[in-house]
């Protein structure tokens, strides 16, 4: 039995793609804090944080997807 908590995008608590809510759930904090952090990071970085958000939107799976890490990364030892 695998008890490791995976980072996933939220499919219920989302405004854009569920990245902030998923990250907040993974870290055990309020999603509003993560969303405010994204806005602050975007302003401070001159927009580079938007690229990080977009990358996470593509890479991090939704919580309702049935794929396992073994299925997504063939050839990589678990």
C-alpha cells in the first residue's frame, strides 16, 4: 500500500486549472494563500510565475484521473 501523498490538480476547488487548490491541499494550507502567492510571484517576477503555473497545469495530473505514476513514466523505476 502506497501512503505517499501525490500532488494533483483539484477538480472541484478551482478557478483556472486547479493548480493552486491542488498545491494547497498537498501542503495542507488554505488555497487562498497559494493563489495570493501566485499573484505576488507573478508581479515580482515580471510574469515568469505564469510560465510556472502553465507548466504545472500541463504536468500535474487532475485528482480524478486514474493513472498511476508507473503508467505515466514508463521505464522509470518506482
